[in-house]
């Protein structure tokens, strides 16, 4: 947050998406769905934080059209352009609304249903710290399918994977020792199919969760996180080869003995990525040792 003063009126203005409230984030997603212009969206946020008297500016524009004296019209136009330039400079403070990818905390940790037996669904923790690698792989595939086809059913599938009801056993166990995940254990044969309650959720809630998930994935590519896991090779692949999927990586790390894929898929996401990062660093050292020095 940063402070901006306008005519003696000082307000705290957010600098990134993570500083917005869940209500403001849902408002932003809703207007993106409606196709609101970016400039108008920033102006709406500016009016929300500073309570700008836009009616006075509209009245000033009406006075310009009604003015008969050319000198008076010139003075009004100069004042109108000065007001617009100041408003434009203020709206530039909200450029992060459409370009920021730092939403690392879950804005919707709980989804409540008032007239349902289970009443609420629990979501993942901040930065996806309590999901498994298989949940992450299925969610990433559902999100990529949505981006490729723009079909809402893939968003429903993503929500069904991430949001599950509370586990009674884990809730009781949390009274005695620390539990990072209170949701029922993930089963791809059950939770990959969205229920009717999830399908009827507002679209802005689903888009907000997808932005949160994509922001966390983008943070994995930063230099201090897991850069070697998401490192893109510069060499072009031959037409006959295909890119490795998460299922291939899980089978590779499970070892030569079959049957361990399920336990590997149930590994925590961060534990799995740390292991991949360590293997990638070891592979780079081996390549540096075995590559001949070029004169």
C-alpha cells in the first residue's frame, strides 16, 4: 500500500492484487467478464478510493458546450483539460489491475452454501502449500484446457479438484496435532467430476481462483524458487518427440519398480518440486563435467 494525497485528502492505495479485498477482486473479475474498458475500470477504482466528484467534471463539460463567449469557453476548456490530465495521472496508479501476477494468497479459502448439508467447501492454502503434485497436475491441465477452448466446464473441473468438504477425521486430529489440510483426501475418480453446487457458482469466483492458481505457478519460475524445473530449453525439439507431462515425471521419479506411482503422486507439491530442482542442479553439474571445453 502507498499513500497518495489529492487536495489535502490522503488515501492508502493498493499497489498489487494481493492488497485488494476479496470483494474488490470479485468486482474486478465481474467487470472483466462484462468486457469493461481498462481505462473506465481504473477510473471506477479511483472513484472508489478518492470519491472524486465526477459530476462536477460532467457539468463543466456541459458548460463548455453552452458557453457563448469564446474567452469563457477557452478558460473552461483549459480547466477541463487540466482536470482530465490530473485524473489520468491518478488512474495510472491502477495499472496493476490487468498486469499484476502476485496474488499468492487464496482470496476464497472457504466457499459457503447456506442450504446444503455440508454447508461449506474448503480450498487450498496460500501459495498452494497443502496440495499434492497430482492435484496440481490435474488443475494445471484443466486450466490450460480452459485457456485453449474457453469452455466453463474446465473451470468447474478445476474448482472440483481444489475445493472439497471438510474431513471429520482430520478435523478431530487437528485438535491434537497440527494439520495442514482439513479437506477430505483427494480421489481423482470422485473429485474430478464437479457437483451441481460448484457448477452454479458465479463465474467471477471461478476466474478469481484461476488467477490465484496461475499467479502461484508464475512465482515458481522466479530465480529464488524453482527456476530449473521450469527452464525452457533453447534447442528446438524434433517433430517426433513430445513434451513431458507431469504423469511422465511422476513415473520417472517412482523408480523402476511399478506400483509406487500412487505414493509419489500423493507427495506434497513443494516437496516434489524441491526434489526436481535438486535433480536438475545435479544434472547440470554432470553436463558441465562431461562436456568438452571449447577453444
